[in-house]
């Protein structure tokens, strides 16, 4: 309650000094609650399957306060994509900085994404839901994937006869792995079918590298390298 | 109105002869309308995103009559999966009968599925929606895919180090292609990005064969073979 408020969040001049920080905090809290509720609902039902009153009910805020923060359901969805994907992109960038080989970079990003989906199934389902639309090539994680494939092709590391079909194959395989690893609807996580998450993420990364033209042997060697340690950013909406 | 009714659909003994066939026809019509409406809604929103009253409104039948045909939303969804997938499986079987090589069989089934999704986007979206759940391995088209991969492995035609990850990669790539080809939300179908549907379906089939261990060259040769002609079964709910 008495936590210090950073200067950049301090009250606008016209508002009494003692009340504004609390008002601003409350406004931010409500916004975070709405985003958290929308993330959870849309992760499992997609944007079309969720109504605004369900978001406000799950967030435990009044229906009308939704419109203090977002214009529409599509607006909160767009904000979620920006924040969730943007947040994760920072992690992928950190990972990429530690690796020079485009093949190792794609393998590590894939494994990291799949393990994140297993650790945080709501996140995994949300990313899965958002990324099968074609604008995932311009927004969403598809943009990073296209960049990574492109760098590998330019560097002569990948052999890609036809970029669109390779993009569909690589992207869909990552999303399919994410769906499998973040699917908590079946009892016992079917360990006998999927094996452990670590192992599955390595084997899927190896398949991606063969799609990109590497030999099976080299693909397996690269996919099995130790994953660089990076600070795993917390899902900003996970606790809500 | 005066169409002959086949003997097996004739009236039960206790019902007056002249009325029963019409009653039975009407009941079948209502059922088909409900299935058609549910197919369309669930194709774009998934089962969780659709309410029963939306199905009856779209079908233009009374809310209560839903329960004369189906116990619940899950029941109509299960019926749809059985009928849509069962219907398509007949086509895949006919295709398979004309081909002996497991590699050519998987390439042809994939191309056929993708072209069907492009010709009938509601069908494509529905199949896409249903097949990223893990029970697609026991129900849904995943079962056929697993069989086809298994036959190819037994025959020594495919080299598969790890069946689950290969199944995820192959299945997801088919579904990703289906999503791309049945996505009518963007203007002009982005022909510059995806190329023509025929070409894309061939290139995706070739990638699948390389995932299954064939050389790039052989994969491309097989994926480019003429597609056997089979009777394309109409979507039983398309006209509703």
C-alpha cells in the first residue's frame, strides 16, 4: 500500500498529490486483471469464443470498467499479443545473443519455446491459438521465425527450396509441439506417448533442422547441445 | 414432395402410413440443419466458443428441438467428428487402394486433404480445429496418419528415429497447410506469399517425405506424381 511509486508514474499536475498514485495503481491493477482474465479465456477458446462480460466476471471487475481500458474485445486481444509476444521476444533475443550459428539459434529458440509452454500451459495455449493466422508472419512469433530462417538461408547454412512451405512446416511443427506440451486436458500427461518434455523438445528441434536442409546426424548433434541459461521472464499476467 | 421413400425408412407400423415418411423426413432435415450450423460455427470458433442457442438460431429451428436430436453440445460435436471424418476417410481409402508405395500414399493423402480444405474452407477449418487435440491419435484423421506412417516404417520405406515427434511434425505441417489454404480472412488470398494451392500442396507433401527420411530429390519426384482421380465426396452439410 505504501510502496514507492516511480517518478514516471507520479500523478498528473492537476490531481491532488496524495490520491493520484493510489488511483493510478488501482487503474493499473484493473487493467492487469482484465488482461490476465482475457489471456486465460482466449488461450483456451480463441478470441471469437470469449465475450466481454466473461472477461470482466473472471477478472472480478464491473462490466463498465472494461471500457475505461479497452475499446473492444479486439483491442484487448491486440494488447495481449503485443505484451505476451513482445515480452517473450526479449527472452529469445537474449538467447540469440549467445549463439552465432543460425541452426543452433533456431534449435535453442524452439526448445525454449516448447519448455516454456510446458511450464506455463496458459501461455502455451495462447501462443498456439494466436499463431495459426496468416498475420503471424507480420505480427506474432512468426516474424522472428521468418527472420531466423532468412538469416540461415543468407548465410548459406540452410537449404530451402521454397520458403512459404518451409515456413509452414517449421512454424506448424513448433505450434504442434506447443499444443502437445501445454495440453493438460488428459490425465497423467500421457508420458508414455510423448516422453519427457526435454527429450521431446530436442527431437522436435532436430526435425526442424532437417526440414531446413541439415543432415539427420548434424541436426541431432546441434539439437542436443546444452541450452544457454537465460533469465526466464515471468509471464506478466500469470498471477492474476 | 412425392419422392419415393426407401423401404428401410418407411413408417413404423403404429403410425399412419401417409404421415410418417414426412415426419421422418422433417426430423432428418432438422438434424441435418443442426449439424450444418454446428459445423460452420465450430469450424471458426471451436467447440468451446459456441453456444447451443447460436446453433439453433443459425439452423433456424426452435431451441428446444435441439434436444430431440442431441443430448448436449459435446454430443453434436462428437457426431460431427464421426460424420465429417468418417466421410472423408472413405475418400482416403479409395485413394490408398490405387497406390502401393507408402510414400506415395502419404503424399497423395496430404495433397488431397489440402486441396479439399482450399475448395471447402468450412471443412478445412473444422478439420484444423479438431485435430490439435491429443485424442486425434485415437479419433480424427490422426489415426489414419499414424497407420500410414506405421506401415511405411514396417515396410522399411520410412526412417523414423522417434515416432511421437515425427507424428507431431507431419500432422502439424498438414494442419498448418490446411489453415493457410482455408484461411479466407485476408484479401486476395495472398497469392504472392503462398503461391497456387496445387503447388503449395505438392511442396508440403515433399517436406513431409523428407521428415520421413526420404532424400529431397526422391521426395520431390514422388510428391509431383499425378494425383489419382477419385470421386470427391460432397460435404454432407455444405448446402445447409
